[in-house]
C-alpha cells in the first residue's frame, strides 16, 4: 500500500477543521448539542489525502483501483488538479476561464475519479474524463438539479440516497452551527462521504430533533434550506438550488 499526502505544496489555504464530540449509548443512539461543536482553532499544516492501491478481482482479471481519503476545507480547485496530475498522471485540459473555486471535501477510501466528479459537479462544472485526460469546459455550465444519480461504486454498502437506506437514530439540538460541521459529524461517525459547494461553506443551520434516522434529518434539512444533492458512487455532493 502506497500513501501520499496532500501537502502544503497543493494547499494554499486550509482553514481550521472543527472537531466534533459524539456520545454513544449501548444501543447505537447518538446525542449531541452546541457544546459538542467547539472551535479548536487548530490549523492543519497537512491535509489527510492518501492514496491506496487496492486489487479487486473482476472475473478472471485483476483490476487495480486507486482510492483516496480526503479531509480538506476551502482548498483551491487548481491545487486539487495539481495533486491528481502529480499522483495519477492525469492531464487537465481546460476550455475557457474557470472562476476561483475553493473546495470542501471529506471522504474515506473512495476512487479518486468519484471525488473529482463530485467536486466539479457540485460547482456546476462540465467535464469529461477520458483515460488519462480530463477535459473541462468552463463555458458550459451543468444544471446539477437535473442530473441523474450516478451508478454506485462496486460492492459498496447502502448509504445516503439509496431509497431503502435507514441510518442510525440520533438526537440533535444545535443552533447556528455551520452545515459543514454537521456533515463532518456524519462523516466521522456514519461513513458519510461528501463534497460541498463553496457557496455553502458558511451556511448556518439550526436543528432540534429527537430520535430520528440521521439520513432523514439530513434530507429534511437540505429541503428546508433549498439545497440539492446528488451522488457519484458513494460521494454525495451538495449545492444550492436555483430559486
């Protein structure tokens, strides 16, 4: 297994990551409130990108799948391109002028192509990945609300977005907490992979719910704030809907 870190060479601006506390009961019941969201003011010098080479058997052949774990907040998209180019040999060919975009992603052990697709689609960026080249058309804007859910990763467990999925029940009582902090709580405890549109990095939420499945709480929360979501593989990307 090879491990590569997404170092400061790629990250121009990485802000503090809010650490969340989770109190678990014997029945898997989770409860947290505003006291759980403490501002640690710790700036990570190095983001937790890592590359692993997992060998999976497909029929009689062996298929090498490059997976990656990412935990970043407000990192420039161009630095993501540089990381992928350096580590996976992918060339980015951009038509038009991309606006400055800063990326927030938290995923664990998923194919890097899913991460890239989720990041680009969460920002309405049209792209096509062909072999070792990624063609990006900055002038052709995607309508993410009309995209179909992508096929899930092979052999992945059911998760958020699957019709018959039901997550663990949790109790929440929070006020004016960043949406990203809540999503990180879900990621840390329920294997929830996500990419967030940069317009939502400061989105505040207030939730008071008792003993409900976390996926239903998140679905209701997104609807309440007029936010859309879609999924590539196991990576859920969240974006503001057009009004």
